[in-house]
C-alpha cells in the first residue's frame, strides 16, 4: 500500500505554522466512496481540474484535509502550496478530518516561527 507525507506552511493568527498529513491508498479509496459533498478529494477539486490518477488522488486528499483543518479564519491560506514531506511528526496527530466519523486523515500542526506583524 502506498502512503505519502505532505506539508503546508501558512500562518495562524500571524504565527508561522506547518501542517502535516499522510495519505494512503486506503484513505483515498474510502474518501472517494463518500458522497461528493463529504469527500475531501471532491472539495479540493472544486478549485482545480486535473486528471485523476492515483498520485493526484493522494495530493487532492491532502489538499482537502488541510483545507478542512485550516478553515477557521485565524489561518491565512493565501500564497500557500502543498509539498511532499520526508516525514510527519512522531507524536499523535492534533486532529483527524474527513470520513463518515471525521477520523480519516490525520493532521499535525507545528509552530515554525514567531508572530509577524
């Protein structure tokens, strides 16, 4: 089973943070079985139209999960770009998002900078 690690650097309440997530084939398959309005992949694809390969399913699941986690106004998502990550934190995730019980995709958040003004 393929798994991929992802990260997104952004600001939360003017403090630099990095969000991490991991996606697996099983997660993408489970998400694609959700109704479109509950699918993180479908939510991410509202903003771009690409082919739907296995690799793009992983990327779009990560984008949708990170968007769901950072949906609160205190997150500044302008000029953000998702990237592959070598690893995710070894501690338990801050939260899970997606799936019928909101427990499909793990999200980790780490403070990576100080407050900016």
